[in-house]
C-alpha cells in the first residue's frame, strides 16, 4: 500500500503579526493517489492472454490449466491523466489436440512404412513430445498396409 501524495494549503483571515481578538486559520490538505481494481486487471490480463494465444497457436491447441497471473509492478505513466502501467505476468499450459480425422489421416500416411521411418515422422509432427511404435510379432519391421489395423493412442498432458 502506498501513501498518497498530499499538499497542505494554509490560509488565515488576518496576516501574520497583526493584532486581532480572533483569527480563523484554514488548512486544506489535497491528496492525490492512483487506484485500480487489482482483481479486474488480473482477470483482464488472463482473458487477453487466452485470446491472443489461441489466435497465435491456432485451433489445434487448448488451454488445459486455468491461466495464472501475478502482478509484478505498477508505475504512474501520466500524472495529469491518472494513467498507470501494470506489469502482469500470465502463464498457462497449452496442449495440442488430435482430432479423429487427423489421427485417421496420420494412420493412412504411415501405413506400410518401415517402423523407423514412421517413428521419425511421428516425432517430427507439431504437438508430439515423444512417440513409440509397438508391432505385433518380434520380427515385424514394417507397419500394416491397412490403416484400419493401425491404432494411434494419444497420451493426455500431465497437469500436475
């Protein structure tokens, strides 16, 4: 909490040093302070972050944990207009969402491909952190040519 800037103005109905039976002294203290709604500012920053990140990443990414906010600092940028600049840090966890159509297209793309080439392809895709391929039969080295026989499992993002 900051202490507001205050300026006293003192006036009297008689000048200093004059003789009078009664004097009235008036003291007016004018204070200026900047105020804002902290919670509203943090909420606005989180909303803006979510909207801008959604636009930048595209529809394939989803925010999986509510955005976190922290007020880092406040500065008066224009005293006459009462303008403040708030420095707010916002963070969140976004994960790539695989649609059924995208998984089906991927199965068609790797059908009949050697295991190592399919693995390299999977690991190069946007949204893939790691990939593994399990083939039935110990000597199998190529994926089935029928994409309907390929099962792609997507692991959920860990949020804690």
